[in-house]
C-alpha cells in the first residue's frame, strides 16, 4: 500500500507520512475511543476538575511541555474562561456555576 502523506497546504511541505490502517485497526481504535468517552462521560465534574488541574500542573511553565509562555497572548480570549468568565475546571474562580 502507498503511504498517506500530510502536506502543509500553504507551503506544500511534507509534514509526515503514515502507513494506512486496515479496517480492523480502525474498528479497534474507534472501540477504544468510545470506551474512553463513556468513562469520561461518567466522571463527575469534581473529578474532571482535578484531572484538568493536574494536567495543567504537569504542563505548566518549566515543565518542558505545552505551549511557550507567550502562547495565546493578545488573542483577546482568556485560557480556561467559560461564558461567565470563570474557569470551569476551578470552582474557586469567579464565573457562572453550571455544575
């Protein structure tokens, strides 16, 4: 089989090449995705908030993970802000309460 190529449309630069998957491989990935969704769906908002906080701490400044310190600045949108201006992952942040 031929490789699947991902090409940047602006520069036509080759980003990556991938081996195609078989229908069985795709079905397995979709089944795992569905199971993960069902687990997440059954996760309480408190548990989700704790997980998001933990992920934020492990990808925070100095961790070597995630975007740099200037990411998103000047875009006019605050990271983690909900419709009420608070952070859904942090109940101590002011904003709307939709739990």
